[in-house]
C-alpha cells in the first residue's frame, strides 16, 4: 500500500472510531443525521484534495521501492549515458510515481556511493516475484543500448547471487534477452577471437587449397602455373556464359573469382 493511501485509510478509521465514541454524547444532532449532507460534502472534498495531491506530487517512495530504485541507479551509473538518459529510464520503470518524486530521489542519490550489498540484504525478505522483478528490470536497462557489457553482466550476476536467485534462473532470463536482441559483449569477443583464429588457420592452409582449385601441385613452375591459369580463366570467364541461366552465370562468376584468387596466392607463396 502506498503512503498516501495508508494515511487516508488510517484517517478514515480514526474518524469512524471517533464518530462511534462521540455519538452518544452529541447534543447538537451533528452526528445524528441533521448535517449528513454537509459531512458528505466534506468527505467528497477530502477525496478530491487527496486525488489532486497524488496527481500533482505522486506517491511517496516506499522502503522496498526505494531500495530497488537505488540498485537500478547503481547499475545505470556503470553505463556511459547522461543523467537525463538515466532519469528517463528510471521514470519508465517507476511510472507509478510522479516525475517530481522520481527526480527528487534521483538527484538525492545520483552522486552517492550506493551500497548494493546492503540493499540486497534488505530485499532478501521480499517475495520471489519482487526479486525476479529486480533481475528483469536490470536486464531491461542493459537492453537500452542493445549490448550487455562485461561490467554490466558482472553487476547483474552479483545482484542475482546476493538476492539468492538460482544460477539456472539467471541463465534462463539472460538467454531470453539475448534471443530478443541483447548482444553479450563477452560472447561477441569470444566469437571474434574464434573467427580470428579460424582466419589465421585458413591463411596457413589456404595455399594448399589454392593448389587444389587450380589442379596443380606445389612443385608447379611459373610457366606451368601461368598456362593453367589462362586456360581455366578462359573456360570460366562470365562472358562465355552470356545467355545462360542466372544460376549458371553466378556459378561461373564465383568460379572465375576463385581461380583469380588462387593464382595470386600461389604466385605470392612461390614468390613468382
């Protein structure tokens, strides 16, 4: 229950009890129905005032939401974005609060050293849904620029462990976001290193692939290589396939390009 709603309920309860206690001692008739319309009008005015106050100033952040807000802010502080962008993202997550309330809390803590461990300890007593909400919200914030950087991933994983969320659940949530377009920086680096290794290995073995494409042995002479290259280039030149189907023309172009590349590689390898 929000703070203002809580105050309103307590106030109504207090006045109801007061009404019951004072009614037997009322001699003016105020509590016996003569002024029921006036009292109803006053009640409506109180409702309207409370509605306006909540729309204008919003709800006051409860303790749990404040802890969650600070964790989100600590995460955003690790991203290379402006305060305006941070505030926009926080307003989206905490849309049930008014902008002034969110801005006040943001301005109060944006330059503070936020103790994430302490906050997570406090949030351990909340339900599973609340703790999972925190994890989903952190991945949502990471998705704002479509890249999950190592520092961000480490932060979310640390929060997940502090909130005692099982590793399997963390992995499932992360995979879902990756499938939806979130790029994992560590995975990108791993693939780049793998591609680099594959390319280096290809460069090491490609001269032998070039010999295979031209159908010659590594002992081929310069004169033999030039003769074979001219024969194959003439055979697969795209101009010879004019009028043929589009697939045949494309195959010829691909083969012709392979022959040219293989010829250049062998010449370079043998230093012709």
